[in-house]
C-alpha cells in the first residue's frame, strides 16, 4: 500500500502542526465555540482544530498562507461552506472579510511573527471579542511578566495597555510535527474596556516605551531626556528609576 505524502513543511512560514488528539480536544474545549459565534482562524494548517470548531459555530473564515494546505482544506467534505482565504493575515482587515463582527479569533500562528500578529490584533480592536493564540512560551511569559523582572519589557507594557492576557496552559514540543525546540503556551486575549491609551496616542506611547526599554539598565532621565515630559509627571515618577520598575499605568501617564 502506498504511503500518504507528507506535507512539505515550509520553514519560512514556521509550520508546526499539532498532532495530539487529546490536546486538540482540550484547546477546542477551552475556546468553547457556540452556535452564535463567528470565528476567524489564523493558520488552520491541515484543519485539525478547524474540524473541532467549524461544525459548532454560526460562521467561520480561515486564513492560510500555504496554497497546498488551502487546496487540502478545500477538498475536505467536512469543510463544505467554510470560507477559506489564501494569504497573509497581516495584510488583511477583519472589517473587509465576509463575516459578521465582532469575531472570535483563534490561531496556531507562526512563531516568527507572533509579536506582529499581537500588534495586528490591537490595530483590529474594534472587530473582535476575544482571541486564543498558540505561541512560544517565552513570548507568553513576556506578555504576562511582573514589573522588576527580566521578562518585563516593551511587549508587556504596550500590549498590556490594550489587552488582558491569560496563559491557559503550557504545551511541550513533542505534540507537534515538526517538533519545535521550545515550549509553547495557549494564551487568551480579551480587550481592556476602555483601553488605557487612546488611538491617537498609540504611536507616541509605543515609541516612548520602546525608547525607555532600548537601554533598560539606564535610568529614565537618561533614556527619555529627549522627550518633553511635564514637570507634573516628573514630580509623580522618580526618573532615576529604570524602566522595568514602572507599572503600565505609570508609562501611560507620560503621554
């Protein structure tokens, strides 16, 4: 009997497919799809998670960059009626998709673009309710880091101004094909209502936080000396402190 062809994994797309049935069931149970839900899945791969979600929701779109996988998904009878888009999610806008908003976002995303996808979620804030993303454990730890720790940095602060982040569970490498060299985490995102930063201040806030952490061992009075920060703020925040000692709210107060 001829063996089925194995999918040619593309390194450039960071493809790692989940193979553990129990884990896939656990992920689906955590997402808890409902019959009123409209789901956007990023990087469905071979559809292992998709088939545990699609039958139980109102509507669903999947966005997959690999044309071979798109073809495979389209050939599966279980996905009849599923909207399958080939392309890069970072170049897509949720409001332009044929899906009622707000949507719920799920994805086992390429680890090399985890941060860009999280910032994409922030840019798409108006169009989704919650998001469940598989990512490398190291990034999940940075997102949920406490102040005065090594992991606490720009990602923690900027994302934390907009989103609530919860690590649902950790996943070992041996449940993936091909096997990554790192642990993964399944992370839930919900939106802060309201966000701590207004849209018109986002770019300034991002740049200020990035500047502060660019030399994280230096005091704020050195890294932010080129910034026009009011004396009122400087009375409240000691600028001899280092950036990892500031709360998200203290950073927010500077813009």
